[in-house]
C-alpha cells in the first residue's frame, strides 16, 4: 500500500510538472490521522515558495483511487490517507499461500555478500562476546538470504602465530606434568580447564609415549581439538558456516614477505628502528603501524591483509567483519591496506560489537559459579536455553552496550519477552491443532473490526520490516517486530472468541491466527529462535 500511495502522489506531482523522487509514506502514530501519511507538501514548500497547505490541496486534487476512502489535509501540510481494508484481507490470503516464503523478497538478487563473525582463536572456549557477535552475524545472514542476497558465512581460523605456539607449549607442559616430568607453563600460556582436559586425554590414550613428540604435534592437535569444540558449541547455538579459512593456509598461499614487498613497491612502507612500517597515515589512518618487527617476526596485520585480499579476489559486492570493540583502532589500518592495493575500501565494512554485562537479581555476574572463571556460551545455553540466548542478544543494536538479565531470561511469565512471544505461538498452535482441515475461504466477511484489522496490519508490515532490516543490517528490527506481533495477537485473543457457533466466522478467525503463526515463525527463524508448539 505504501508503494501504491507513493505512486499516486508521484503521478499527481507529474501532472503539476513537479519532479520529486523522494516521497515518504509513513504510518501515523494515531488512528485519527489516517492509515498512512505523507509530508511531501512540507518538503516542497521551500523549493516552490508556496504555502504547504496550498501544495497539499493541489496534490490531493489529482488523486482518485478506489482503495482510498478519504484524504484529509492537516496543518501544517500533512496529507493523511484513509484506505479500504481490502488490501489487508488480500495480504492474508497471500500469507497463507506463501507460508515459509512469506516476507521474503529478491531485493538482494545478484548481490554477493560475505559475513565473517565469531572467528575466535582456537585457544579456548567461547564467551559472551562471541555469543553476541554470533547471534548478530548469523541473524544478519539469515535476513539477507531471505531477502535474495547470495551470502557466505565465514569463520577465519587464527591457527598461526604466537598464540598457537603458546597453545602448544601449554598443552605440552600439562602433559609433562601428568607424566611426572618437571615443566613450566609459558609466560603467555593458557590456563583453562580445556587445556588440562586435552592433556589428560593424551595421557589416558598414550601414556608417556608422546614425550618425544615435537612442539608442532601439540600445536596442531590443540588447534584441532579446540576448534572442534568451538564448532560444536556454535552448532548448538544454531550457527553453521559455509566456509572456514585457515590463517596458516592463507599465509602459505599469499606469502607474508610478498605482501610486504608489494606494499613497499607501492610506496607505502619505510624502515625505522630496525622495523618495517606501513605508512597508512597517508591513507585513512591517523598513525602508521609496524608490519615486520626488529626481530624479524610479522605482526598479525600482515596476515590479515593477505586474508582480506583473498576475500576481494573472490569478488564479493560487500564484506562484513564483525569484531570486538577492542578492534576500534584496527578498522582504519585494515581499510588503508585495501586502499593501498587499489581495492574499493568501501566494500569492506567492519562492525564493532559492544560489551555485554551478565546480570542476575540486579547484580552483575562476573564469574561462573561452576568454574570461577568467565561465563561461557555453553554455560549460558545451559542456564537459559538457545531461544532465550538468541532472542536476548538480538534485541539490541550491535553498537550499544547491553545487560543480559538472567533473571528475566529464565522467568516463565510475560515479563520475559521470549516467553511472551513463544506463548502467543504455542497458543495458536494449540487452537489450530485441535481443528480439522476446513475449506479454503475465498471471501472474508467477518474480519471487519478494529481488533482484527490491528492484527492484519501487523502481519502486512512484515515484508517491509524484513527489507528494512536487510538494507539497514539491523536484526533487532525483526526481534522488535515479533514482540509487537505477539502483542497484537494477545490483545485480539483477549477480546475475541476464535471458535464460535458461526462456521464462517470461525474459519475466518482460524485463517487470521494461522497468518499470525506463519508470520511469527518466519520472523523468529530469522533470529535463530524456534518457538515451541506447546508450553
């Protein structure tokens, strides 16, 4: 309907010899101001040098459509449309016919996107920051795919560098302890229980037979074991990937020294204090950064340059990296490196996820009750479930700090938004599962009251909300929509009997709530939530 009204206004302006493409149609905050409103007269007032009320009257004079019941002009120049509700009933039929495809579109057709998220070092297990970034990245990928984009979900495995060396040394030290040998943990070693578990497994299976193995054995085994654990936890969190890229493989294919030499040939390096520096202050950064240290080792920036060059060579229209807020200063140097190579740095978007605080009974939870260490994704799932974890992390924009309230997430009441939304879905399933299949309704005659229209309007909004979420890359718009739809359903259900003595009315009511079920399920699936049919 918005598009139809936009076209009607555009056609009217054309008759007035006024060319204007940016025509906005919005839903008024109050019903008294109509079903839709347009402020084009206000926007044109300065351009045309006329009173906006006069312009509004000229525009309305050229609008005549059977779907429009009446048009009102309100000061200082708003055009308010009151439209026939037939479009809502037509949309309900489309929703029932499309089912799982309702709300999808092809707005992203022909556009190839890459989303890299989580990419935690395989040196430990996943924490709350990974949980938030994972929920955002996966939900965005689902929304974009639903909107016709060709999306690749990617995990970058940091399996090279000093952190993997320290991982191998840490496992070796724990294994030597079990073998009764003197050992010392490396200065920057990993002290988590998972490291002890790997060492114990090696000792149980091999005894002291691995004491002669070199460090590479423990590095590779540790990386493999911990990456498998990360992937397992992510799959439980309903996240899977299309592509895993190894840092080690990338640096072998593209050569670290070659990257530095290429930047040198392009005039973007210099030597200082025995190190080789990247002159990114001449590009997009406010200072320069080291590529090769005085001791001959490389910074992780070099391998990241090679990795992102590989992404560019895969011909994506857009690449989205989701990183922690501690990478704030890293964005400019990464974009600078792509620009130095002659690539379009605007194709690379880096999103920084803000911090998460875990709260219970009004108090900040800093440590796990079980281990005394940071709360992990696995523990969070065990505590509140996947649905609550995915929903709560999808409630907020990525760039805002958030409190994850365990008390709220575990509550079995309407105070818990996941419970509230799930209860609406389960209630609908209970009603629909108790009914036999009915004949298809071709003409709705009883869904003609404001309570029904409120629900139907919310169902009608879904495709637009999905498009908005996709184009703005904001999954939380879907989360808010699901809650609002559940609210409209609960309000309808509290005032209206679904099953009545009138067969026609009953079937129309059943169609309406089935439309809500389809829409709610589709919305929740975009944020990784699977609502229960029974509660």
